[in-house]
């Protein structure tokens, strides 16, 4: 029997969130509907992440829980990066899986669902030349802040990372497709677009780069804000840095992972930058856009990391004064060069370093938030808050801002930031901004 209702659960990065939305649209086009909250769905798609340890184990245990009390089960599709990494092996590991579909094969999902309804167990982890993007229906729904994937894959081959294997080589979507999708999102109510890519600033089409694309998107009436993530230091061009000083709709926020502050570790990671060249990029960025909020990613406990290397990481955090940052314990990924390097770091040391790093990052985050108290700015309302009459929006610097207001999701309102917490701000409403 062909399923009538579906549920898609996305884990991991924003690109998975985007893919999840597009798969929902694709299934919707086939006449299926999203199962209402709490309801059982005929088809469950687990859109998984493989970036760190136990991802596969977690996916299999999630699958086990889909068994119903009467012993029946929904049709189950394993999607995302675990599907890509496990391939047909997934079907052997769990008899409950009906479909295995990798991130570059989502255009085949409806067909695979039909095959599975007839009892087959299709697997597709190909990375075909034709793009899944061409198969997705035109966008009719949008969030106030909407994701738009412009680039996928990675050619950088950092020694710890699975992405080059799960998402394949770097590909850029064509200019016109992106511009058309941006228009459709704005027509459907998006006020902000977040351009996504594993190496978003490597986006390139017919000689034009990300700065050109942002410039063109900024001209769309009704679109008020543009962001992009995640960038690689090697692709941080002067044109993109300059754009931050020139394009008002480009928000003052940059997520630029450094991973470590030690040049020895950066070399072992096959990062193409040093601490010094990374800092030089940020210095240029701050010259172009002095109020830019900086964010980054860190890995602690990479093989061979000494206490001294780790202190270099703490030092770079102090030097940059990040507005926010993400930090992770190194996780050996099968098939990556770092997994077989000597001198893997014991878990207790990783735990202790992560704790110290996070304390340092939190202190800078709070300092950044406090430095914005008193600022008159605008927030884009995204959702209701916990309390009656309270709404939550985002500042230009991507802070969550709570405000008492009658404004609705999608409104951009003038506020004064009046209080700072470690993870959010309080805003007091001034007059409503002209929409
Ligand atoms: N172990 C720990 N963290 C990792 N990341 C990527 N691969 C690994 C790994 N093997 C982190 C990096 C990257 C972020 C998305 O996840 O910091 O920037
Ligand atoms: Fe996770 Fe990377 Fe796949 Fe995103 S691309 S889901 S971060 S493994």
C-alpha cells in the first residue's frame, strides 16, 4: 500500500534541515501529507548526520523505536549522511529499513517509496550528474528566515572529516536557479535568506562568486536580510569581505571555523590556514565591518594534541573574542586519515579540555552580548516565546532576542536591547519599523 502520510526527522546540520523541507515538498507533490503532531505516519524518513561518533548507532536505535505495539511498523527510509556511509549494509544491520537514500539521490525518493510499497528494499547512494535540485517542486512555503542551499560537498579533505565522502565533491548550483528560488521564498513570506553550503564561500558559477550572488539577492524587494554559512578560510575572498562593508542587507555575522589555534595541529588536520592567516582574515573583516559578530568551530583532542597546542586554541579564542562558537571532542571517523593517526587522545583529557574551552567561549559570548546592551537595533520576529505576549526574534548579530510585542513572525521591529544573558537578549520595543 502506498503511504498517505509521512514524517521527516532531520538531524545534524542546516543543510539537512533544508533537504528535509525539500523532501517534504516532493512527497507533498505526490499527494502525501505530513502527519499531524503525535500521529502515526505511514512513512518515516530519518534524515541522519554522520559527522561525529555514534551517529549510525543512534539512527539504528531510533529505527528500533518505530516498531508499533501491535508489531507493525511504518515504511522506513534511512536518508542523510548515515545512509550514504552505510549504503546497502544498513539493510543488513536492520531488517526494519525499507529504503536507503543518500543526500544526492533525493529526487528518486517518490519512486523508491513506490518500490518499497510493493515490497522491494531499494538503495540509492549514487552521486549522479543530474541534480536533485532540479526535481524538487517550486517553493510555496517559507519561514521568516529560510534556508537556501547553494553549494554542496567538499574538496578540502580535512583529515578528521567525513563530509568529502558523504556529500561528495564541491558542486555549485547555477546562478539562475538560486535567484529563482530566492524570489519564490520571498513571495512565500521569507524576509531573510540563509545561503547554505558545506563550503558556501566556495560557491562559484560562470566566473561569479558568492559576493556577486549576495549583491544580486540583496536587490530583491521584500528580502531584508541575507546570511551565509559555513565558510572556509581558504575561500574567504576580498570581494566577500568588501561586500560586508557595502551591502546593508548582508548581516554582520560570520561563521568561520578555525578548528585549532595550534599551527602544528592545523597542519596535521590538513587545514590550509595557520592561526596567523586566519587572524589576518578576521582583521580585514573587522576593518570592513567593525561590528561583525564572529563565530567558529573547534575540535579538541585531535590526535597528538598536547597541552601546549590546546593552550594555543584558548589563546586564539581570547584573541578573536568570539560572539559565539561551537566546540566538539574529536571523534575518529572510519575511513578518514586522522582515525589511524598515532597518539589518539584519551577521553578524560578531551572532556577536561572541552570543558575549559567552553568556559572560555561562554565568557566571550556573554561579554559580546553585554556589549550590545543599550543598542538600538531591529529584530526579525521568528516565533512565539514561552510567556504570553512574548515573541522571539533575531538581532543582526544572530542573537536570540525576547520581546513583549504584538508583532508576528516575519515582522521586523525596532528594539532597544536592554538586558543580556549568556544565550539570549531582552529587547524593549520602540516604534514599528517601516516594512
Ligand atoms: N570530530 C569532531 N568534530 C568534527 N567536526 C567535523 N568532523 C569532526 C570529527 N571527526 C566538527 C568541525 C566542523 C563541524 C561541523 O563539526 O568543527 O566544523
Ligand atoms: Fe552531518 Fe556533515 Fe552530513 Fe551535515 S553534511 S548531516 S554535518 S555529516
